[in-house]
C-alpha cells in the first residue's frame, strides 16, 4: 500500500515568491492534515480537512497561507508571498476518519528554504 | 493550554544499552498519549500509544506507561540497536485526533 506522497521534497525560493506543496493521501483516507515543523520543534497543525471541508484552520496564517482539497483527495498548500520565517518542513498526514482517534500516517515532508 | 515536554537530546548510547526518554504532559482532561518515531528521510510513524491511566503501550521492544499521578509517559527500551537511531516525539490528543507534539528527542546509537 502506497503511503502519503508529498512533492516536492525540497524547495528553495527567494522571499516574496509564491510556493505550493502537494499532498496525495493514502487511498480511502477521508481526513487530511497539514503540519508545520520548525527546526528542532515538533509538528504543529495548520489545517485539517474532512473530505473537502476544512474543519480546523485556526492555526493557518490566512494572510499568506491558503489550502485546498478539491474532490476530497489531493491537497495543495500555498504560501504567497513567502517570508524568511517560513523556512521549515511542511508535513502532510492522512487518516481514515476523525472522531475517536484514528492513526495518522505522515508523508516525508517538503523542506522549504526561503532566502 | 495542553502541552508536552520532552528531555532534550541528543541521547547517545552504545548498542544494547538501556534507553529512557522522558516525557511529561499538561492537559485539562484525560488525553491519549503517543510516541512517534521519525527515521532519517522518512515521515513520522506511530510507535505506540496509551489511551487511559496505567495503560502500557508497547511495540518493537519499546514500552511506555501512562502515569496519571506524575503526568508522564516515559519511553523505554531494554536494549537499543543502531537501527533505533531516530528522532522520537511524544504527543497527546485530548479530543478526537488533534495531536500536540513535544519538541522531539534525537537518539544516536553507536555500535
């Protein structure tokens, strides 16, 4: 069974440029998460989707970050414009469902460097 | 708010040594507790979990016991291997599936 797929794995951009990350969850997983992991820190939830609906985006900086999950499968996270402080690893995870705890499966992440 | 505190790393051990990674938590209710592991170049993987006080989670020789009285969930392994070298994250979930992670502890095992 294929795991959570993320691309690109690495991205280097200049500040003020836009950037997008893509995630393909495990087949059949209805819940999708985007996490931010700063260097030396644990992951922090940015947004959670139930199918196409964003059910928790309270930690997403909406002035520059946006996300979508069209058709309830793949998801894209965008930053526009990027700032130096956005350099981090962006993790995508998926689970079968929410409610009682459903194990989250994580992708390898996209490491973003903003110069 | 809820939080997780882990011992700072790196933890450096020789193969076959005993491992303890400390984890304590703060929560308003009765959370479920987890240990995740991140091997180099890979995504986080659930290592073990415990959902109520005195539960013991175990997997791959690792164990952790949910201690409500000390709000702790320390990770232990009796004999580590070089292949256990990774970053270990303690986490809690107070409701449904929102995970709150600690800062992670890097384990380095040398032959």
